[in-house]
């Protein structure tokens, strides 16, 4: 989709389509300008010649004929349209096709590149494309077209749904994203003609979605260019400043770079290694990110330049590494072997940082020609789109697995925004590599936990996980994994996912699987809670909760729910508001002249509902907030959260107050049940003298007070004269907690004890 084309642009219809459907205003600033037909045609022919020359190198004559047909159709459809740059619109599809031709994509992908805007801009139907160019090409173009004809509640929802459509199309055929990335690359190259606000929006979208996708697919050339282009439009002043600094440094360090190149070439030749040695400059965004993350000035970023060594064989990668280490001293901890353990996107190289002349750190990358090809072109180096192929490379198999995971997440996800949230998590480039007990390598995002590992192996293993052994030692599910860990999952058939798991899992697959389980397995709890909430709201509006069948049918038709239980469940998990559903029911009843309802005066309309009674045993439909950890006896309030049901806070909780100010309609009054059968977690902090045995005395007194300790932590004060003990204890209610606090306060050496919040 051409992002340099204004959002409100009116397409100029070609002669064979009814122009009355899209009237063009000559005075509107965003209306594409009429151009001279001959001039546009000449410009198109001139630019299409280079494309055809590239395609002639690897396509057959019959395939070339089909591509030319697609070009002529696209040219006809975009006739009269001019880009903001002043070029004929057809120049954009041609440029996208040229980028695809550089990757040597097949004829169908090239045709899709030429046609990628005709459905969106010119109302060409998919059926027409199938008839003219075949189903595969039409499916590719459809996957590249936005959902502009559907009305969404917000721009964010529309954007999320468009991304979901594109990513799912990509999961079925990776050529969709290759053409889309080519489209985005050309749009970013010509973004300078747009308004500053639109530049920033498009650049941010590129940085957040398209840059990570390009990296995940190993398209490093596009990844680096998109990153720098987005950086230049997001932070133009910083970009220009860094650009000047790099140019100045380039001159200052020319002597050092030349000396290193000469030394490396001579040393490798003396060893008998055939190699190509290139000087390599870091991208401006790479330098900026390092400065920002490590709080460095530009002068402190010493490794602005690096070197790439391409050798003729796998074995010579390691021979070259040893030769370099003999030439310059390696920096400890700065060696990475991505040949033995490739990155998620298939990247393979040896990385080492050496102390070069004048004490300057210099990074070297060593790889074979094949590795270099994959490093630059990624999945496009061996692009794939078939569902199964015995000859798939390791990179293709990993890409297939990731694309398949998109389909798995889609099946378990409630809406497009949630789907995009899960996918974005998996697009972060930093990875950690761990091993199964049988030495299979599993790659996970940095920060991933034992539970993420379990869900990566299989959804059932994740659902039933109760613990793990990491490097043969027992570990909790929330344990963060590090490179080289050997992980074995311990399962139990009776184990089920907990809502708390969502607070520490890292991967999209784990998060979507947990949410899917909580939505489906615990449906009965959510349904019962939703039924109670709706009944309460109906009674407050003088309506009998036992609704007549004809009213239920009308309500379900208008609410798009399949059954009354589904409507209750949606209320129970926070997808629908009970008060709004009750008001809708009253409106339906008032529209029926046979129904006589008592009027709601202003006092009744503003009257608060009776509090909902909770006992803490409702399961996942009612959760106690971790920020304030309410216990019986606390004054409490409840927030209806989407897909989480009711989250219980104390009324004086700062987090609750902030959330209430943002969404006051999502809060209800709660009270504790008089019959409680469980204990509740509560945090306490004890300030004690720094003396021997004090921790044991405090812990013993807590036990004597009939409270169970589930967590203990300790830290010093500034002068190391006192210690702070942090406990999580399980108590029955506030009275029980008050008794415990009184007992602990009497212990010699205890200076202060208080309940901890936040």
C-alpha cells in the first residue's frame, strides 16, 4: 500500500470503470492530479525496462509474458494518479517489483507486487484477478490489501486487524510479507514528501512492526535500511547530528582502518586462507541505540567500524578466527559462535572483538559465502511458500515453525489487538538458547522463563507444568532462563494454568495458550459470575432477572452472542458491562407497548447497585490484586477487566484510584462474604536490629500466631545497623493480621512492623 499517497486521496478511475463513484475535486489538496497520459506512459515504460532486464535473467519467456500482462493491467488501473513526489503512481508498483526481482522471487510474486494496490485503491474484485491472473496471484494481492471497507471503533483496532490479516496471509505464504516489506521499503525511501506528523506515524509503525519482522526473517539488508530510515524520520535532529559525527570520525580513523585491513589480509594470505575482507560501518541507529542503552557519548562508542571476513569453507572460519586471535588480543567475553548455534532467523557467523592498533576495540565477523548470502537476504535467499518439503533448509524449517505458531496463536486469541500483542512479543530480536535433556537446542526471547520453554515444547506440557529441573537442580516455573541451560519440565496431569502465570511468561504462544485455557476451561465460573452481576443490575432497574424467551432472542440478535450463557460469560470476564446490558434490556422492554415498567427517576438512575459478595473461592473469575493484596476486613472495590473478570483492590489502593479515574464505569462495589474457608496472602515488613538469631525469632513468632510463611526476603539499611525483613504470610482476616503484628512487635530487637503495600 502506497503510504506516500494521502489517506483521503480520491482515485482517478480509468475509462472502463464508472468514475461517478469517485468524484475528484480539483481544489482538494489531497486529490491525485490528472497527468498527461503519454507522459505517464513514457515514464512507466522507461522504469519498467530495468525491471524486465532483471527478470529476464531468471524467468522463462512465458512467465515474462504474464508479468507484462500484470504490468499493463496495473498501469491501466492507476492511470492518471500521481504520487506526492510528482511521479506517475505506476512507478511505485514497479519499484516494489524491482526489489522483489533482486531477491529473484517467482513470477507470481512479481505479478502480486505490480498489482498490490489495485484491490485497495481501484475496487478491483478478487474474482476479477483470479480470472485474469489465477488464484495464487489473487490470494497474494488479497493478503496485501487493507480492510478499508470495514468500519472499526478506533484507528488502533483498524490497524491491528490489518496487521492480523497480513500476518496470517504471511503464515500461509511467506511471499506476502516479502512483497509487503518491499512495498514498505520503497514507501520509506520516498517518505520525505509527507507531512511531519504522517512521517512520524509511519516511521513508528515501521520501527515497531516491519523492522522486527525483517529481522525475524533474516532480511538484514532491509532490516538495517528500514531501521535507519525510520530513525531519520522519528528523530531527524539526532539523525543529522550522528551522521555528521560519523563522517568526521570516518576521516579520523581512516589510517587505523587501512592498517587493520592490510594486516588482516597479509596474515590470512600467509596462512593460506582465501578470504575477502571488508570494512563495515555500523548503522546510525545501531550507534544511537548503543549510546542510549549504555548512556555513552559518541566519543565513547569506539567500535563504530568493524570488519567482515568471508572465507571459502566452514573449517576455515575457525582457522581464520585463530589467525586473528594470534594477530590481535581478543577481548574477554566478546566471542560468540553463531555458526554452531545459529540465530533464530538463520544467521550464522563467528563474532569476536579484538584490541586493534592504538588500543581501539574492533569487531570481526567471519562467515562462508553461503552464510553471507543468508545473512544479507535471510529467508529470501531460499524463499519458501509450500506447506511441506523434505528438502527444506534449517532456516526454512525454523521459519515454517514460526509461521505455524502465528496460526496457533490466531486460533487461541480473542481479538486482533491481542493477537498483535502476542506477535510483537515474539518479534524481539534478542534470544537465549537452551537445551532439552536430549540436547536439542530451543531458542527463546531474552527474559523467557521455564514456563515459556514448556509451552514451546507443547501446549499440553505447558498446561500441566508444575516445576522444572534446570541444570539438574529444582527450579520454579517463573525462573528466567540463561544461555546454555539444560531444562527438563516436571508435569502433573491434575495441574492447570493459573492467571498468575500471565505475569511472568514472555512468549506470545505461552500467553495466548494460558488466556485461551482461562477463557474456556473456567467458563462455568465466568458464566455464574456474569449471571449474578446481570441479575443485580436488572433488579436495580426494576426488571425481573427471569427474562421472557422472546426478549432473550431479541437481545442475543442485537448483541451478537450465540446464547445467554455466552452473554453471561462475556460479562463475567469483563468483555461486557452488566449495567450496559441491563440498560439495553430495559430499552428493548420499553419499546414494547405491552410492557409496563416503573419509571426510573433521577434518584433511581443514579442509585448505586448493591455490592457483590465475594469469598475468594470463585476461581479465575475473581482475582485479588497483587498491588494491595486485600484480605477480609479491608474495604474493597472491584475492577471489571477484559478477559480477567473482577480484580479486587482495597478502596485506598493508589493503583485502583488511578485506574478508577481512567475508567469509572468499570468499577463495582464489593463486600466480603461472612462465611470464608480460605486464607489470604499479605505482605509485612519488619525492621530489626542487626543481631544474631533475630530472623529465627520473628519466623517462630509468626508460626506461633497460626500464620503460614510463603516468602522471606532481607535487606540492609544505609548504615548497616538495622535489617529489613520482608514476609508474605497467609492469614484469615484483618483481625488475625493485627494479632500477629502485636505478637511480633513484642520480640526483643524488633524496632518496627507494618503491613506492606505496592
